[in-house]
C-alpha cells in the first residue's frame, strides 16, 4: 500500500490558499485572524453554497428597509394606498427569508417570487417618488430644492437591495450541499440547450459561485443610491458634523473600486474588499450617531415613536452598510467564464 509523501499532503492553510487567492493584504490579515471561519465560509461562497445564510441576510435587511419605509410613509400620512405595498412586502420578504433559511424549497420558490415582486414594487416606487418631486411647486425646474424637500428619490431602489439579495439566494445552493459535478452542470443547462438558447448566468454560473462581475455592478448601483440619499439627508442638516461627510466620500470610492473590479481581478481582491469593509464600518458608526440623534431629541426615550419618525433616519446607515456586504460578496465569489 502506497502512502502519500509528506510534501504531497496539503495543510489547512495550503488548502485555503489553493481555493482563495491570498495576494491581497486584507485577505492575508483575515486568513491569519479567522482561519477556521475562512476555511469553511469562504469556500462555501466561492462554490455558491451559502443559500441559507443569504436568505437570512435578505430577511434581516428587509426588516430594516421595512421599518425605514414605514415611518417615512407615515410622514406622508399614507396619502396613497400604494404606499402600503413596500410595508407589506417587507414583511413578506422577512418571512420568505426565514423560511428559505429552513427550507430549500421555500428558498427556491417562495423567496424567489417574493423577491421578484418586491423588485418590481421598488421600480414602481421610484416612479411615484419622481412624480412626487415633479408635482411640488416648481417641479424639476427647482431640482435641488425639490429633491431635498420632496420624497427621497432613490429610497425605493435602495429598498430593492434586500430583494436582490433574496433573488440571488434563491439560485444558490445550501451550505450542506455537495460540490456540483460537471455532469450536474450540463444536466441543469440541458433544458436551455434543448430550446436552442444559451443557459442564463443566473441558472448556470450563480449556483457554482461565478457571479463576481454582476455583483460588482449591483454594488455600484446600491452605493450610488445610498450615497445620494446620505448626501441630501445630511445637506438638510448643513453637514453639522464632519462625520456626515464620510458616507458621501466612501460611496463614490466604493463605486469606483467595484467598477474597476469588473475588468480587474486584482482590484476585486484588494481595493474592493478594503472599501467594502470600510463602508460596513462607516454604516455601523453612522447607526450609532443616528441613534444618539434620536435620543437627544426633546423627550428622548420618553417619546420613542415620535422621535424615531421625526429624527434622523435611524436605519439608513445600516442600509449603507448593506452596500459593503454586496462588495464583500463580490470579492469572494469567482468570476464568470
């Protein structure tokens, strides 16, 4: 019986290095600080086996987005019945995300269709917000004033980020799934080939973790929506604190890194994860400042509902942090063929 030579046996660190390019400085730090976590979690993401985690993430982000839109529309007294749709869909997304965590069938059906409907509702909400700005005195002839004082123009599209995460989760595989073989991939693409068309990226590349460039585009869009919301929201406060400039500066930097990562694998391994982590950190710090701003209003915790509704948008920084999560996922996933 032949035994393998000592040099032929891969250590856990060598195994991780073979599956994940550790050229980036941030990746080297992570591999030293969290070796066990990266050994399993990173491999699952690269192979498209993190459906349950992504479904739970989509459900959690839906809670934040739903609470944000609930009190924003409360300010508008729910003047139109359509303003109830994102509130209802956010609850449906949360339920679908939790169900997708426990059930593979729910992730592929309930979560997928709920996410698709929520995305459509986000686009419809964007139309209504644009129309709301146009109906203000002066309309688009006074764009700066009416965008700042009117309905938040990109908030509905930012709400769609959680739906996008849910849609991605529905095409992934559970963490406990085995590695997909070449024959399984060909079998999954057979219906499309039989119909004389090329298999879609969502059905062929995403389940095996090849979705980096598409996710980078999603990072660009979400960072733009969130950064623009932070710009005019902090402009209302006249940028009273210097920290209010941080999301306005980080957002375009993250967009630039995500844009360059589409054509450059090196940027996807270095700058994109670094700026994504910075966006997550900034979102956490921003949440602290917004929470402090709510508590410092007259009445503080004695009037929590009133102060949350009319104080700084308490969950907006966490939605900005979600853009960083998209960037981190993009840098960990493999590139499309």
